[in-house]
C-alpha cells in the first residue's frame, strides 16, 4: 500500500522538477532573445557606416 507521505513526496518532486524545467526554458528563451537582439543591433550598425 502506498502511504500518503510517499504520494506527497512524489508530487513535490514532480512540481520541483517542473519548476526547474520551466526556469531552464525561460533562461534559454531569454538568451536566444538577447542573441537575436544583439545580432540585429550589429546589422543596423553595419548599415549605418
């Protein structure tokens, strides 16, 4: 029989992993967005010369 404590632990682990994953995806997204922004800025500077 699975006890309530085991279920709670499994649930907490699941939520924690989900949170960590969302943080990682968010960081990755911000990095990509920043990279694109920097690349666009570099292109604009080339056109200005």
